C-alpha cells in the first residue's frame, strides 16, 4: 500500500471515530432530556436554605434555631393535650358503661386463679366453671355482709348511748373547760342547728329521693357487673383476639402479647392487694379485739375494703377505727388504736408493699397519687378504686411494646448518596 492509501485509510478511521462520538453524545443528550422530563413531572426537591439543614426556605433561616425547636415541640404538645382532653371527655360521657367494665375486669382478675383450677384440674366446661366461680364469690361476699350488718344492728344501741354520753361530756368540757362557754351560748348553738335542719328539710328530702334513685342505679350496676364478669371469665381471650383483629396485621401480634402481659400484671396486682388488705385487717382487728372495742369485725372489714384504694383508703378506714374506739372506750383506747393504725401503715408501706406489691407491679408513688386524684374527679370512689390498676396495666403494656419493638433491617433504610 502506498503512502497515499495509508493517509486515506487514516482519514477514514478518524471520520468514523468522530461519527461514533457524535452519535454517543446525541444519545446521552436524549437520555438527559428524558430524565429532565420525568423530574419536571414529579415534585421538585425543596431548595434548602443555607445556614441549617432543617430550614426549608430562606424565611425559616432567619428564625433562630432554638425558637424553631420550641415551636415544633409546642404544636406537638398541643395535639397531645387535645387528644387527652377528648379522651377524658369520652370517659366522662361513657363512665356509666366504663365503670362496670372496669369492676368486672378486676373481679375477673381476682377470680381467674379459681377459674383456672376448675378448667385445668377438674376439666369443667368454660360456662360451668365461670358460673360456679361467680356463685362462690357472691356467696362469700353475701356472708361477710350479713355478718357485718347483723353485728352493727346488734351493737348500734349501745354505741349510740355511748355517743350521747360523749356529747354530754363535750358539753360539760365546753362549759367548765378553758373556753368557759355559758349555757345560753350552747343553747344558741343548738337552736341554730335546729333552725338549719328545719330550713334544709326539703333539700334533705331531695337527697333521700336521690339516694333511692342511686340505690336502683346501684342494683342495675351490680347486675351488669355480674353479667360482664361471667363473660370475661368464659370468653376473655376470644374477646381480646376479636378486638385486636381490627388492627393492622403487623400490629396484631405485638398488641396481643402486650395485652397478655398486662393481664398477668393485673392478676398479680389483685392478688397482692388482697393479701396486703388481709394482713392490714387482721392486724387492726386483733388490736380492736384486745382493747375490747365493739364493732371490731365491721371495722376490720372496712380496713380490708379500704386497702384496695392505696394510701387514701387505709388512712380513712384507720380514722374511722380511732373514732369508734374513742366513743366506745375513751381517749386512752383511741390513742392505742391510733398507734396501732400508724404501725400497720408503716409496716404496709415499708415491708408489705415493696415485698409483695413490688413483685407484682412497679408504679411510682407520685403516679399512684395522681391516678387516684384523677379517678376521684372522674368517677368518685369507684374511680379511685380502678385508677391504680389501670395505671399498672398501661405501664406494663407500654413497657412490653417498647422492649419488644422490632427495628427495621439496615437494608430497608434508603440512604442518599449525595
């Protein structure tokens, strides 16, 4: 091949290479135009303002970072407060239904061990086992109430005479003591009390009518509680699985396991409360028997029932025991009973509660006080009764959900390469 042919071949190769490069550049440009079209059709990425990566515009960049954080926390807290307010409003509107459900849940937790024994060991069907447990519980409560009422009726005349003597002693002390009140002043006081009773007779009569209405409502509430307790014991697990079946599929199993853990906490709480209440009633009852105070059995029963309302119940029932001892046996016996009540409360607070209740559920005393106060405001005495178990159940359920939370795998997180 001559020199001319070599030059022509080189020129041809250069031309073909340039043509191939031009085609590649044209294809790259077409691809870039197509990508720009897709980006235009989608949402454009926000332009972050300089200064901080959290600012979405230049106006946000002018606001101090601390103020932006405070505003973000503020509106989120307002949403939470609004949600809590709506929840409390619903509870207030539906407390006629929620109170029987709460009491039935507590009774079901109390009777659950006996129900389990009848189901596992005696192989009884669920309906028969629940019926027998409920009838046994009703018989025990009726027997205790019968003993309390009969003893109160038998001893009330003697107690009223002693109370009258106590009132006479108080009158003598007011006239001969350091106050030196005259008989005319005492008569004026009693006349004022009599006048007040005469003027407020109508309101007292209305109160009696409202008391009768409340008695009817109490009977209806009692039948509803018994009815709900029966079905909670018989179909409790099926009801729980039905309620959680409406949740999204990923949330069903965690919520169900958390509910089962909360139920075990409720059962343990009720058992521990019954044991602590029995020890308190036994201690104060023995002290009243030793001092020979009348109504020792009703007072011990009152202490037992009062122990179900932590802190407040023991104080109120102990004060009633001291007052009865004061009327029945005098100030020395009342002082001894007061010392005994304080000793039992200290034993409960420093030994029984940490040893027995601490194993069942761990709730801070501040949370207990706040829960009892909120329960009293929303539903009175029954609200105070169910407030602490509700807090214990929520505490266990939330802790279980947090401790068993599944984190997403690393490959499920999209990380930008920019």
